[in-house]
């Protein structure tokens, strides 16, 4: 009996990389440059990178807004 793990796609890899880029404070310009370079080779990764970055930025902005409103 073997353990089955879900396979990740390159989109998922890009999504994680984009979220990590936002958390570590990488600038939007650099993330978009990475996505532009990756788009020629792996468009799904590039889309995941941008989506992950924008998602993490939106989540952080929502948390900051919530903090401002609770004070």
C-alpha cells in the first residue's frame, strides 16, 4: 500500500512563490519581471506567480484595514 499525494502543477508552484515574494517584501516590479521572463517558458507558472503575489498583498491589506478599524 502506497501513500498517494496530490501532484502539484506549475501554477501551484508559482502561486506559492508569489505568496512568498509578497511576504518577504519583494517589489511588484521585480515580481512582474520574473513573471514576464517565466511566461516564455511556463505560462502557468507565471500566472500563478502573479496570482499568488496579488492574493498575499490583498490579504495583508485586509488585515491592516481590519486593524485600523478596530482601534
